[in-house]
């Protein structure tokens, strides 16, 4: 795959450079980044990729995009699934730490 497509590390580095520039220059620029949601779109305490304004404080605010009822339902379902998997992973980690 890498022979055909090339390495993705350059794209990741370019995106990171843009994020750092937005922070250092207080650009208040919109990026789609993984942000911990606090009731945005009805989801809390889980990080999902959403349009986010990045400035000198990092995440300045999360933008709210108009979603259809179907899209909101899918977003909520995905948020719940991510949260469920995080809880399962924490349980496994804590269980392994007790046996170590």
C-alpha cells in the first residue's frame, strides 16, 4: 500500500504544522479535530472529530453544524458506542492492574 500511495506521515506532519501555527498565531481557524464533547450534539465525556475553532488557547470552541434528525441519531449512536468501548477498555486495564 505504501508503495502505491506513499507514506501518510508527511500529511500528518503537515496537519500538525497547521495546528501549531493556528495556536501560535491565534488564527481562530476551523479544523476537524477530535475534541472532548460536553453536551455538544447530546454527547458528553467522549472525544469525537467535530469542526473546532483552534486559537491561542487550543480549542476555542466547537462549532455546531446543522444535522438532520437521522444524522443526529447516528452521531448519538456513535458517541455511545465510543463511550462504551472506553468503559470496557478501562475495566480491562483496571482488572489487569489488580492481578499484576
